[in-house]
């Protein structure tokens, strides 16, 4: 009788083991989107700080800074996703 109870408890413990939600693909997509949103907010905030200091208002530089912003958002997002 004790062996049956032990087996039952063992099987029950296997079913009640904690599930890692981080490894499920919908959660990974949400985390990637969250990382992208935070990265964009951070990088665009830095661009606004440069504007407040008076840098980057020239026509050619405005376009160049916009391209740098897109690339930097991508890099920061990938780093954030890897660290999550």
C-alpha cells in the first residue's frame, strides 16, 4: 500500500512541476515586442536629448540620425532579448 501511495505521489509531483512560461513562443513574442518598445523609447529619448542640446537639426544630419536610431534600436533590442 505504501508503494502505491509513493508512486501516486511521484506521478502527481511530476504533473505539478512548475512550467517555465518564458520558453513558450507566445510569451517570447511578447517579450521581444516589449524589448523593442523599451529600446525604441530609450534611443528616441536620447535623440531628443541631442535635439535639446541643439544637435542634429540640419537636413542631411536629420536623416542620418534617423537611420542611426533605427539601427541602434535593433541592436539594443537584440541585446535585451538575449539577456532576457
